[in-house]
C-alpha cells in the first residue's frame, strides 16, 4: 500500500487512489458527532449557494455552515460540535458547507474513493482503508481554509498513516503541541468563545471516540452524500 500525505487544496487536487480528506477543526469532527447523534443524512456542499438551494429542496433539514469560522447568515448553526449539542438530530437531514473540509471534497476530483477524516474516528478510518486494501492512499490535511497548513490536520494524517503501518504515535505529546499552536489556542481565547468555544477543542481531539468511518459519495459538482460505515 503506497501512502502519501498531502496538504491543502492543491494536495486534494493531486490526490489519487483512496483519498482521506482531513478536517479536524472542525468540519469532519462535527459530521462524526452528528452521525453519532442520529442524523439520517448529511450532504456536504462546496458552494454556499448550493447549500441554500438544497435547504429549499429538503424541508425540515438543518443548514450548517461557516466561512472564516463564523456562522453564515441565515444558517441554523455554524461549524461547532458543542453549539449543536442540545439539538435533536435523530432522523434529520443536514446540509453542511465549510471553508476547508467540504472544499477539499470538491477538489479531490482524481480520487478513486473519498473518505472524510478526523481524529475522533481516525482508527476506524484506518480500519476501513485496510478493508478496502487499496494500492494507493492519499491523506490530505486541509489546514486553514485549504491554503495554509495546521498541525491538527497533519497530526491526523500521520496518525492514520501510522495505524496503517502498525505503528503508534505519542498522542499525549502530539495533542499538547496542537493545543499550544495558534490554531489550538483560539479555542481558549475568551474573546472568541462565540465562534470557537473551548468545548469544540476537546470534542475535536477526542481521538478514536467513534467506531465508524465516513464515506463521501459524489452526487454532482461539489455535492456529496456522507455515510457512516461501522468499522
């Protein structure tokens, strides 16, 4: 199995084989939490306008999205696992658009198969990859808005790669470094709690909490149906 770690939107465009698009803070961590809370369907969308159109086609659906971390105007929620915690998602359809994760899905046009990756289900993602036994695996760390690298996404890529190779990382040390980085520290800034609540940090770095992978099925240009697969 040939494993390559790529970064950002350019990496997503270059990805081949079974591709894992990684967004720890917060898109694909949130989707894992939503599936765990009983969401029936999640549609990941690159374009904001397409997300709004889908909302009109799916009465009763929940519209979730952000740009620059902040909730989009008129959306039900921003991209926050903790701020959606009190909502009953059982049987609900969710439409989801973000600055990095869903953009990476849309950019990965050369991938044979796409999986959405995060730390909360990293080991399950590795098990899913092994079950598929691909010749090539691309692990794409999307970073900040797909244009600059961040340590949490690279850590997730390295962790999945290590699990595939039968190796382990010192996750306590690695996660301490993530927290110390500006991308981790923003969740501890009292002035930014409305957009980046502290609870989101802990919910996104809760490694291997869930035992399912999330597969992305391309339905159209920039539109994916996400599915949770027990692993």
